C-alpha cells in the first residue's frame, strides 16, 4: 500500500479555491512484506476528524469519544515492494461524504487477485482528507442540493481523468498495464465513474455500485461493459431503476442490504451494533439486515468476477 498526492494546476478547486489537490491510496500485490508495517485505515488526525463528522455524514453512527476509529488496521503493508508483472488497473471513487479509506475492504480483495487498485479521495465533499497542505473537511452538512451534487460529480469526473492522465508518471507504472483499466464507484462515485468512462477509450469496464445516472442525458452508445449493482433496501431504488432503464449492462441485486453495504460500513456497522453502539434501526438504514459476511462475499464475488471477465 502506498499513498500518492496529485495536483492539477489547470484547475481551481471549486470549494476553497487554489490549485486542485487529490489524494490516492494504491493497493497492489506485494513481492514481500518483510520489514513493513500494516497501515491503519485512518491516520490519528483523520480518525479524530472522522469521529466528529461521522454522525453528521451518516446519522446513527456513534458520536465523538465513543469509538477509536484509528485502531482499525488494514491488510495493506506500507511501501512493500510490488510483485513483478503487468497488472490490470482499477480506479475507485467513493460515495458522497465518504473518504477513500471506506472502500478498503473491497479494494484489498481486488488487489489480492492480481490488480493495482487506486482509491481516490475528492477533497471538499469527503468527510476528511489529510493533504500535505493540511486537513480538508467536508462542505456537506446534509444531502446535497441539485447544484451541489452537480458540482460534486463534475469535480469527481475531472479528478478521475487526472488520475488516468497521470498513471504513466507514477512509481508503480512498471507493474501497471495501461491497456487494461477499469473504474468502479459507489453512489456519487458510481455516477462519476460512468460519466468519466463515457467516450474515454482508456477505460475497458465500469462497475456502478448504486449511483444515479440521471444527472446528464443518458450516456448513449456507452461502449465499455457495465455492471449495474444495487441493494434491495435503498430508499432511492425507484430513481436508480429509472435512471438505469435504457442502459445496456449486467444488473445485479444485493438482497437484505442497504446503500452503504458496498463500503467498509458493511462490516463496521454490524460490529458497532454488537457492541451496543448502533441501534438495529440505524443498522438497517445504513447497511440492511443481512449477514455482513454473506453480503461482503457477494460484493467481492460480483465485482471481482465482472472485472476478471472484461479486463482479460
């Protein structure tokens, strides 16, 4: 696992002005992890900020001083040397209000099967992003209005295109295959991934995890293979189905699950409920009532199989 900081001098940050900055986490198969330490999901400073924002971004999560969010370790080893080879590349955009770290569980599984996976943070709408220039917190205080949502998605599309443009300049470029690139995203990230891939021949496959596709006219003539994956409990299901209706693609349903089951909340919220820190009602609203182990396995299987089939 490595982190990467990118800047785009050609763009002005729409939320705070100045040069646009983007943070990435990169997960990849390692040759060896000897002498390397496991990375925490959040740095101490990120964990402190997240503790403040979590119950506002996602009502029902425990308040400050209740959970040590910085104690969660990932399975990524910091700076481990990459396993030689030329591997498919996947680029992930998280849901609105979420940081890239909440996509770690699925990304680790995808990387474990021989891919280089980029988790992209979008400063401004992410709950928190620790940049070399300082901590950025979210501008969102609730569900975004239509104008804010459009700004979010437009900014995310430009961020994702920046990542695609810079892949060849990154230290891990020798182990990446630029002819096998996929994109996936959750919620607003799924929206951004689909619109980014529209007309961009560098992208060979896209997985949309419950993102609306009615922000712009339907992406006609959409070329890359498309996975349209939704949950059975999401309150926006009717709008999701309507916005996906005319699109060709493989459709999948995650039963007994709700919107954030696609993210690390799928595991974390169930643990918090067991500890008495999240109510059954809040759990159902966030991730659904299904067994989190079964749900996680199904997400991994569906997304992994899709990219294995289309990024040969």
